[in-house]
């Protein structure tokens, strides 16, 4: 009889772990509504796609997750900054 614990199962099926993390982050986004958790959920989905291609390369999956999360954070901050600047801009209506 072969016994497999949860740690061995998730180590062999990292795609499921990334999908579970994306699901949790998506649920947190529903509570927070600031798009940060949604961006991290997208990064987790991209890492899950990487896990499909590079099965045992967890370091590559983690690298892809971090890079996509950083790119998403930069884009998200830039959008927030542009929106804040547009909101504070004076209007010429008299």
C-alpha cells in the first residue's frame, strides 16, 4: 500500500496549488475591491500555466509569479496615479 500525504501530493501537482492560491486571492478581491488581490490572482494563474509547461521547475514558477506580480503592481500604481491626477485637475467650466 502506497501512502501519500498532502505535502507529496501538492509537490507533484503544483498546478493545483497555484490554482488554489488564485482562487483564494480572487475571493479576497471580492472583499477588498482595490484590484491588488486580482492582480496577484492573475499572477498565480500565469504561474499555474508555467507549472503546466515546466512541471518540476518550482523556482521558474515562483520567478514568473514574482515578475508578473511586479509588472501588475507597476501598471496598477500608474493607473491610480493617473486617475488621482485627473481627479485633482482644475476644470475650466464657469
